[in-house]
């Protein structure tokens, strides 16, 4: 698989995998940007914020990739997903990854809800 495909597969785990996905794939510290908040979170804090089963019918469409170096990549994608209450969420998403000895780790994540969409 290409790095882009690997990273999109990790993103799917973040959407559907719950806290374990963040414990496995987030870097020690991650800058997160949502409509409700922005700031640096520890891996433990990002894992605590995740809820397994919160999302279903997740459909990401890759929009762009910026390879900053062999060890850092930013991907952007359009995503629709269904919340566990049935509401549809549509957002533009960007995630930045750094390559560590144990694999790609999420160091930056941003979501911009699209017009008429709920929040994440």
C-alpha cells in the first residue's frame, strides 16, 4: 500500500476504532482543531475523548496529500459519517502524520464541518 492508503486506513480506525485506535496511532502530543476547541492534547487525552461505535457508514474521499519529508505527510479528505444517533456529519478533514520507529503517528488533526452538517 502507498503511504496515503496506509494513512487513510489509520483515519478509518480513528473514526470507528474507539480509544484503542488513538492509543495505537496518535503521537505523544497532537494538535487538534475543531469548531468547539483547539489545542494540544496528549495521547491519553485523545484516547479518552474517543468513543467506540460513535460513527458508522464512514466514507472518506481523499482530496490532497502534502509530503513534507520522508517522515511527515499531511492528508486532506472529505468525509461523511453517520453518528450513533442517526445524524449525518459531513466535514473536510486534514491530518498530519510523522513517521516514528513504530510507524505513522497522528500529530495534527483538523475538522471543518460543512454547511448544514453537525459537529464532530
